[in-house]
């Protein structure tokens, strides 16, 4: 069962209604506004496309049989302009060819058949809004994950660079220590040969250990 949306959630949703029948546009817009949605209407697909280019919509409902551009052709362009917008086709007759065409091209989320039932219409729109919100949330999570991965990769590279610098410092310290020991042994060898022999034996024991 779908979760019932709050009025605040509905106000954040922007819906576009497209139909060449002005009465249908007014009826749909009024019904949706009463549910606290933000709604815009357009009398044809050309006008609607201009609106789509200017503003992001959560849900787009369009009639299929319209002059100049059909509903499916309009939604196909909408898919390119606003891929996340949930697209709903309103039609008086749902024939098999229309369904197959819509599924193959992937333009629509649901069909609404004229005359529609009010409760069915509202539930379809609510599900469409929730689908849009889910897509947006998923996209945000993906962006956050990519940012976190990039940050982690930067940190790993920084740590690797630091480790490399530490290895160089350790190698330099080791060389300096070895040179210091050899200098001490040579100094002892020059001034205290007996002590020098003992020092060499200690050095060999240390290496063996």
C-alpha cells in the first residue's frame, strides 16, 4: 500500500497537464490543486515543451491525440529534457499498438483512461510523485557516494605518499646510522685497537642476532 503524502510534500511537487481540450486541462488542474499540488496547464505540446525547457516538473500528464505532436511524441522529447520526470499518458482509447509503442520507447509510467476515476487519478499521481522523489534521492546518494569515494581515494593517495616519504627517511636514517657505526669502529681501530676488536665482535653478534 502506498504511503499517504503530506500536504507539504505535495506542495513540493510540480505537475504539468497537457491537453488540447481546455475543459479537461481546467478539470485536471483544479482537481490536483485541491490536493495542494503545484499545477501548470498547457493547451498543446509545443507550449508544454517550452515550459519543460524553463522549469523542472515532477509529473507530466498529457493527452495522446493532439494536433501537431502526439502525446507519445511529446513524452519522447520530455524524456530527453527531463529524464526523471514521471510521464503519464491520458487517452480515450488504449489500443495494443499504443501500449507496445509506449513500452518499447519507455516514455510513460502509467496510462490514465478517459473518463478517469478521481481516486484512481489521485493515487496514480501520488505514486508518480513518489517515484520522482525516489529517483532524486537515489541520484543524491550516488553523488554522495562518488564524492566520498573521490575523497577516500585522495586520502589513500596522500597516505601512500606519506608512507613513501617515511620509507625514504628510514632509509636515510639507516644509512646515517651505519656510517656512524663504521666511523666509530674506524676511530677505535686507529686509537684503541684492542677495544676496536671487541667492538667488531659485538657488531658481528648484533648482526647475527
